[in-house]
């Protein structure tokens, strides 16, 4: 009777071991397929982002060229506009600097 139980237990252990190996193989194949899918999605996302970055750089380059050509054609207007922007920025900075009152500090410190 004890011999029969040992055989049954050994067969059950072998069956469980086979199931564990099967699940391990199944898990490995699923993880490989998921990794391949993630890699392909990442590659597609990088391709899209790269093309959008190229388009944005091209647009910025075209706009800079057009602004440079306008500045070359109208140097007086360009210098007047830059001077006006500088004066307005300086005036805004001056007003902001004077509107903030400095923090009053005392020579005496209370602990």
C-alpha cells in the first residue's frame, strides 16, 4: 500500500513538473511576442515623432528665412521695431522693479 502511494505521488509530481514546464514555455513565448509588439509600436512612434520634428524644423527655418529677407529689405523698419520692443521691455521691467517693495529687514533678530 505504501509502495502504491509513493508511485502515485511520484506520478503526480512528474505531472506537476510537466505542467510547470509547459506554463514556463507559454509565459516565455507570450513575453517574447509582447516585447516584439512593444518594439514595433515604439519604432512606429519614433518614426512619427521624427517626421514631425523634421517638419517643425523645416517650418522654423522657412520662417526665419522670410523674416531675414524682410529685415534685409526694410532695415529702418526693422531697427525701429527692435528699438521699440527694447524700450517697452525696459519700461515694463522698470515698472515691475519699482512696484515691488523690498522686504523690510531689521538689525535686531528675535529668536
